[in-house]
C-alpha cells in the first residue's frame, strides 16, 4: 500500500532512527552487528529497512524463511544473508544458487548442505545452530558429539559462524544466561574453530561475557526496549496515528461498542477511528489502550472491533472529526501498547496491519 497522508490512518516508520539504533548497538558491541529482518523486518517493511541498514554499514542479515531471503537477495546482493529456520528439504539448490546461508540445526541439514556443495562443485556458506536450552532448533549435545566424531560431514561447508540463542536475555539476573553461555563454550570446543554469535538485542546489554563475534539484534533496531524496566536507550521508530471519523455524545448509562463492554459513567464524548483488530490493534486492548490527543491521554473505551475503535475524548474538547489521535507515538511507545494488550512489543510490531498507509522517513 502506498503512503496516503490524507487517509484516516498513518503509519510512519523512521528509517533514520532504525539506522541510528543500529549504530548505537554497533558502538556497544565489539564485533560486527547484524540486522534481523525476519517477518518483514518485524512488520515494518524489509524491502525498505534492509537496504537502509546496508547503506548505514550493516553487512549481515538474518531472516526466518527461505522465501524471505530470496525476496531480499536482489536488494542485498553481496552481504551475508542467513535463514534462521534452517534448510527445508527442496530449497537447497535455490539457496545455493543465490549464495544464501542456511543456519544448519540438525545432522540431516548438515548432510544435505554438504551434498549440495559436492553437487554444485564449490563450498557453500552456512552457520551452525547449537541448542543450549531453548529446545526449538539446533544441534543437541549428542548430535555435536556425532559431528565431532565425523568432521568430514561438514565437507564443502564454509562455516561462517557457530551460533546459539538465549532463552531469557532480557532478564540479566536469570542464571540460565550463564548456563547457556557455558554450554555454548563446551559445544564450540568440540566443533571446528569458527567465529561465534550469541547475542540478540537484549544479549548485547548482558556484558562482555556475551560479546561474542556477531550480534543478531532485531527488536532494538525497531525501537523496542532491550532492557525492560530500565530507560529505553533506543530511538523510537514507529508512529501510528488515526483521524477521528466521527465524534458523538452519549448519555450517562449508555454503552459503547459490541456487547456493551463500556458503560458511560457520565455524559461522554466518544471518538471513533478507523483502526481495529484486523489491523493488529489487538482485541485484548479492549477498555485498556490509551491514545493521545494533543499530548493528552484519551482512554480506549468498549470493545476493539475489526475495523474500528472508540475513545473517550470528553476531556479533550479539540478532538473533533478529522483530528489525529496518536495510537503509538512519542507519548506512548510500542512497549506501552504491548503492556496494555498483555503482550510484548514484538507482537505489536509484527501485527501492524497491511491496510495501514506506511510512510518512510529518511534524510
Ligand atoms: C528473532 C531472533 C533474533 C533477534 O532477536 P531480538 O530479540 O529481536 O533482538 C536473534 N536470533 C534468533 C535466533 C532469532 O530467532
């Protein structure tokens, strides 16, 4: 969808703020800093975000699916482009042809990538994923032993990084971080020597023990606080605004929206905007979200419906049809909306709707 500033909803994405966040993380982390641009760069638009980060100096990119890597490859022809979710059977030749690096997380994946290298006649890039506690993807300790006993299984594979993923990086006091760190050391000691990668956004803030070669931030690039409970060091990236379609007066005791989930405690003025759960403005925000009008909070009242939401603007007299409400913005960031919805900022961003007119700010 093209940007339509005249429309009823505006989603502004600050590409320069994303680049500034990448630079901040690059100052914080001694080694190279990648960009995780899976899920369409957390809903913000990978085709815009990734080239902007490349221009800022980023040379390592991660996606989750092969299709995401293939779509990005023409925009990022020379960088490391890695597929976190591994090597799905049948995609080997296409990934090889485009120099895309799968993150290999099982012996079967290793064997198929090694066979593909033999078949194409040159070495193929890959990362190895070691599981240290997440128990989703990655080589288990017995698999690492099997690999250590038969190192030829990595034949033809140009090993770029060995990586693992932290379970609770955003909780620095969780002892699991250190346990994973030690398990990773033990695993790496049995594998061929290669650069290592452990830190996601929050991991970058865990201190020097976690400052291994390549950092893999996603969330913090997009403005999510990598240190919950502390001041957010990241620049805000997303601003979601909606214009009031109608404003109406309701009497004390009248209800607003489906199933009468809000009953006016006093004579009230209700503003309706063109944003609902079909746009990723989650239904769990019912009676909980806050928007801002002219710097002043206005509470969401009643059920969030598919295409509409309603706010109590009784105390905001200027909130007339055509006026803008800030749903995500300077007064109320992604993490704040996430708290109201009972989720995390990742889900708020990756749910941002396809109907929003996205506009991109870059100098
Ligand atoms: C999504 C993901 C990341 C990025 O994590 P953030 O918390 O968004 O920084 C890094 N590594 C892996 C394996 C991931 O799946």
